[in-house]
């Protein structure tokens, strides 16, 4: 074959082109300017965090479920945890046994706390009651006198009954009607906070896009509600932890109700819906920032460390739940910062549902109103009204 001057064989020319491309690829890779590699690492970090989050909740819930069997016994007494009475009112309180007692049982009512120096000025309770042999229940009378609160522990001479101590927290208020109004207000703001998750999910579905919804906010919010769910489940369903709380707080009542458990689990479910929408809808190139991933890693590491410490019995399970709640508190303090900053940077709130904000604001306003009404209705119970108001506000806004 004859070639013209200045021309190269086709095979050699192709080899040189491939060699040149390989050299450029190696230089780009060594200089750290390969965006595909960086993006791949970032996606791996996101998937790793989601995997840890999904594994973390079931593991914690399984552990708490196992703990529920610690306090079980064949025979036990039950009483109402809390009794609310209006001033100058009489009521019947029933003590129930899980099965007929095999001997006459004397149950002493030992007053351990009173908001006033003389508990009898708040309420009159008997010193002891008798549960006859073969019976499963006994009823005694109480009479309220003035606004205040009294805590009494029930002690039995029957060794066959559950060794866990029982207690009744009596609260005397100005008006039972106002107590009902407070409960209604509580359910309204509970519903407002619960429904507040849906406008954002609807907005994402309508637009088929999550552009405008900050991914750092999603990641932090999910982690916070997982921690909050663990705290609520432990204090609501695990008898051992509930008893530990009551021993440590003889003048308090269980801070977790059924609606708290439902709200936190419902919030976790809706946060997972947000995450699934972020996975399938248009995201505009958005991803969880390295800073958020670093903070989440710290939180998960902290949770695992205190879990091992609790399993080793270096701290109580109640303290473990308190430490878990600190994760939720920390998340609550910072989770809105990325969303607010992104709104400011974009000079737009498009993609961020106003319905979410309005319902959240409504729930918070009603929560404050409830605290004010409770403080009036329970006048004389709290020694520092303002401190009590602030404390309740912080506790309620953990949700």
C-alpha cells in the first residue's frame, strides 16, 4: 500500500486517540475532578444512611418488646394511674385483682407526695382497704377539698401479688368542665399536627417533583421522629420502664399517652413517604449534604453507644430513653435551618407546602392555649407558673 505524505496508517491513528483519551481520564481521576465518582460516593453515603435508619428502628422496637416481658407475673393488682376530681367532690375508686385472691389481702394507701403540707386538706383517702378472700375487686371512697395533688402508693401484705408497686395520682382542679375543654383542645392540636404532614405529600404528588423540599430537612426529620417513637413506646408500653419512671418521679404522671405513640409512629410513616417520593420524583439534582450526613452519623453512633451501655447495665433503660430523646431535641433545634436557608437562597417557597406551615402553627397556638388553661385550672399546684409553662411548651414541641 502506498500512503501520501503527511498521512498515518488508520490503525496507528486510532491507537494514539485511545491512548490520549486514557491519559486524560487518568489525569481527571487523579486530580479529583471526576463528578461521576463524587456523585457515586455521595449516593452510596445516602443509601448507607437510609439502610441504617431502616435497621435501627426495628432493632430498637424489638428490644423494647423483649423488655415488656420482664415485669409479667401471674397475679397482679390494677388501679387507675391518675384520678382528676373537682373541688368538694366524692368518688369511688376500684382496686382490681387479675384473679381471685387466695387470702384476705390488706392494701395500705401510703401517701408519698402532697402539694400542700397537709394532704388531708386536698383530699381524704382511707389508710387501708381489705380485699376479701376469693374476691377480685374492692372499692373505696375519696373526697376532694381544695385544688392540689396527692400521690399515694398501694402496698399489699399478699406476697403472691405482683411485686411492682402501684400508685394513684389524685389531682383536684377548679372545674371538671375546663378539664374536658383542655382535653378537646389537646385532641384538636394533635390532629392539626398529624394532618400537617399530608399537604406536603400531596404537593409532591401533584407536581411529581420534590424540588423546593430540602433533603437535609427530610433526613433530619426522619431521624428525629424515629428517636421520638422509641422514647414514646418505651414509656408507654414497657412496664419496667414505666415503674422506674414513677419511682424517680413520685409527684409526676406518665408523660406519654396513646395519642403520643400514634403521632410519633404516624410521623415516621409520613417521613418515609416523603423519602420514597424523593426517590422517584424529580429532585433537581438535590441530595443530602455532607454536613447533614455527618450529623446523622454522630446521632446514630451516639444511639448505638448508649444502647450497648444500657445492655451492659451501666445506665438504666429510663436513662437510655432520656438520651434517645436528646437526639429528637437536637434535631428539632436544627432541622428547619436547611429548609429556611434554601428558601432564602432561591427567593422562593415553591415546593414547600404552606398548608404544612399553617397547620403546624395552629397546633402550636392551641398547645400554648391549653397550657394557659391548665395552669389556671390547676392553680396552686405548680410552685412556679411561668417555669411550668415553659417546660410544658418545650416538651410539647418535641413533637
